[in-house]
């Protein structure tokens, strides 16, 4: 099949590459790539955060995890490493978290001060600045850079819409909306680079630390944001994130920079054929979990294309 994939964030690139691997002829068209995407801002650790529906997310996340772990083994240039994840919890540990449906998690002592318990699991982490160009370089055809106005007018037997938040307009979808996120990038300091820690105990003080090979990503927040407005850094959020790191006793280095982005959130990821146009498949609305779900969703797109 001749397939046009619209969008070159983590969802578009993974979808395009997976379609190519299964024998389809793929062309990617995008308004922007690399640093111009939301994907570039992500901490990009495997964790099914702010995405639904839970049953499908568990399956997509499990497939993506296998793929990321294989990339980490096969080629360091992909920028994927397998870390140990700790999800700090106040709960007594009698109930396994929903996102753990397809992976092994164990209760463990939290590796920070003032928090006794955590769920421990292995957590693949990507570096977007490495993984996005790595995937793009593996596509057979060069990426075409232009803004698509009408998805249905694109060439090909099939068009796959991977435009993230832009689908609010392109697919006229009001159920998709922006969730603001902000991260702080810091020097490594003497932090343990092999572990990532998430602290969701207080939703108002959501926190995570994700080590990269040469720096630390600290977050975060997840706040409703006016549709259409560009994301703007909030110094109060940065101060709160750094306070939280100190409070947990994390030994981070100097702040390098801050970044903000808008997660494309929907109650449920939209992964289906368009009801009015059978040539069009939607794959957007991955919320805070695009890197966690990309390969599982791409495989489902392949299955839908194969039915056409
Ligand atoms: C602060 C922050 C931290 C995050 N941390 C994580 C994490 O740790 N783990 C995780 O799994 N996820 C994380 N996420 C979520 C993740 O970044 C998103 O789920 C993911 O980036 C969505 O990818 P996407 O490809 O759908 O969208 P995008 O990356 O936004 O890509 C959309 C693409 O569509 C193109 N496009 C848009 N409009 C048009 C048009 N009209 N014509 C042609 N092309 C168009 C854009 O140029 C772009 O290439 C985080 C997000 C934020 C903001």
C-alpha cells in the first residue's frame, strides 16, 4: 500500500517506520520535526501517564516497552537506555497499580528521604534529541516539510493522521485538549544516573527525575491550558520542582535550561479509521505517554492498514 503519514513527532515517525518494516511504501509529510515537536520536550521515560483507555494502554505500553528495550540492546545511537524506575507510593502495596498489568513491579524501599515505599520496575528511557533523528534517518523516503490543511486531500491508498494536538483543528476534535507540562534540565551533579523516580502522592506537587546520559530532566506538572495558546514557561513551577528535588534529598547539579510543552490529551487515544473516510486512520491523543505507547499503537495502525 502507498501510505502517507502526517506528522513527525514520536507517533508519526514510529508509525511510518513500522509500516515500512511491514512492507508498505511510506511518505511522511510534516509541518515541523525535531525540536519543533512536543515530542522533543518529553522526559521520554516509559510510564503510562495521562493516557487511556487503561486496558488498551496496558497492551500498547507492553509492546512499546519490548521495542524500546530491544533498541537499547541493539544500538546505543538510538538514545534509549534501560533504567530502574521507582514510583513512590503512600499506599500499603496490597494493590498492584493498573499500569503494571503487563509488566513486573515489586514493592521496594524508596531511594529518597521522607518516602518509605515505592513500586520498582525497569523503565526504558529515550532521549528525544537522539531517538527522533535516529528514526527519521531510517525512513526510506525523505520527509516532506509542509503544513497539511486537508488530511483527505493527501495522496496515497491510506493517510495516517499523527498530528498530535493539531488534530483539534485538522480532525475537528474538541475532545482533544492541551495539558501543559514543564521540565527543568540540570547538570548531573552526583545523582544516580541509573534510576528514575516519580512522586505522584500529591497531584498538586507532581514530581519526577529522569536521568539522561549527560543531564537530568526534572518535572513536572500537568495543567489544563487554553487551546491555541503557545506554552509559556512558569518560573513558579521551576522553583517548586527544584524545591521538591531538594526535599527528596536528590543531589542534582546546576540548572541548564527549562522547557515547556503541551501534551495532546484525550480521555482515550484516538486510533481508528475515520467513520466518514475509510482511507483515513487517526493515531493521536497520546497525552503524557507518546513514548510509552508509540510502537504498540503503530502496530495497531499496521493491522488497520492491512484490513483496507
Ligand atoms: C513536559 C513533557 C514531558 C513528557 N514526558 C513524557 C515521558 O516521560 N514519557 C512519555 O511517554 N511521554 C511524555 N510526554 C508526552 C509526549 O511528549 C507526547 O505524548 C508525544 O510527544 C506526542 O507525540 P505526537 O507525535 O503525537 O505529537 P508531536 O510530537 O506534537 O508531533 C506532531 C507532529 O505533527 C506535525 N503537524 C502538526 N500539524 C500539522 C499539519 N497541519 N500538517 C503537517 N504536520 C503537522 C507537527 O509538526 C509534528 O511533527 C511528555 C510531554 C511533555 C510536554
